[in-house]
C-alpha cells in the first residue's frame, strides 16, 4: 500500500523545518561487541582507504536508518560525500533509500502526501543488516531486510559493495543489489513525484549526497546543468565539484535500470540519485527479484567531458 493510498490515515501536522533533532536509538537488536564490529567497515584501494561503510547507524528512526557509505574519498583524500547535513539530516552519504515502499518511508524526513504536501507521519521503517557473506578490504557482501515501522519485512536484499582502481587518479565504487519481495505479494516503490509532488521530485533509489563548496557542475554526454539532466535517462552522468579543503573531484555515475531516471540537484544541495520511481511507481514483483548495479567513478580533478567515455569503457559509448 503506497503512501498516496494511505493519505487518509492519521498523520502529524507538517512542520516548516527540514531538519529534526537527533535521537540516538539502536536500529537493530545487537550486543555492544557486535554493533561495534559492524559499525565501520573500510574499503581500500592500493593501500589507501577510500570509503567507510556504516552498517548499523544509531539514528533517530525519522532519519531513515540504513547502511551507507561515508566518508567516501578520492585516492588523494578529497571527501566526496556528506552525511546528516543541516538541510536534510536524513541524507547519509551514498546509500539505497526509497521514500515509499508499500507505504513505509525508508528515506527519512517528511512523507509527501497527495493534497497535503510534506507531512510528518509515524511511517518510518529501517533498512537493517542481517548477516555477512563476505568481508574483505575491497569487497563487502551482506544481506539486509527492508522493514516497515512495525518491523514487518517488506523486501529482502542481497548487496555487494566493491572498490577497484581505475588508473592512478581514480577508483571504481560498485554497488550491486538484488531486491526480493518478502511479503508473498508485489511490493510497490514510490516517490514524492508519484504521490503528487510536481517539479521532478522523483527521488528514491541509489542516492549520493555529495560534499561540495559552491555549486557543482553536472552534465551527461549531451546535456548540461540541473534542469537539463534531471529526469533524463542518459547512460552516464558526471558531477564536478570542489570538496572541503579545495580538492577538485569528478563523480561519474552509471547504472540506470529499465524505467530508471536521473534525479539531480545542484542549486539547493549537491545530490545525484538513480531514481527507481521518478514519474511512475516501480514494482518488485512477487517471485521476480529486482536487480540493480550502480557503478561510480571517483576521480581526482575535473575530468574533461570529452574524456569521460574512454574512462568508462563500454558504458561510456552506450
């Protein structure tokens, strides 16, 4: 049942601020030793730590607790992710998150309800780590449950995160995820756009909150700027920013699946999302898993647009 179809359910009044006070709460039953062990995995490329993977974040449930990558850095050490920024404290580095999973908010923040707008609702669930399959310096593989506010599992996920060199100045982050219905029925994925918000706000999927001082530049092979690329289905999308400390970086995103679109923001905040339900709901059908693979080239410096296809290989010319 989507958030749109639950609009008549009891809800809290909307509030004006996008951020809410932090309330620390363990998101999954785990002993102190286990929680500490799983809290901060590291990904390493050529002896350099390039990312940390937070497995069990202790967060206010309204902030969409979920495993996420932060900080992510270039090989020279420039940070390229932000987490819990004041404008949207539920933005958590790079992560999978969807605002409407059969009516459960697994994104964080206020839920967009048709004819009401953004509204605080008691509908926040959690994406929870349930077990490891592999743990190495360049590869993490585990299982997760996507649960609603009552703890009912809606989706089961098998996720693999890897890191690999891409020349001397860059590396590949690769996140593969298989989502399967855990309810015995189809599970619907929605967004503020599918629930009535205008303006191309179809976010939800693989979301990257970038770290940037000033407004970053964004382009695809044939379009430049936020308005031109938001909602597009280009095979790749590049974001060029300047991180804290002045380091220049380029992120090149790939991995749109059938029906996916790019959700992009650069003026209000720097963010890129492979949106699963940009303008129409998506479905994880019972007995038919949804498979996603998201690859991000994390490079030092600002890559020339003409050089991007060669750096990507076959996907760059798709």
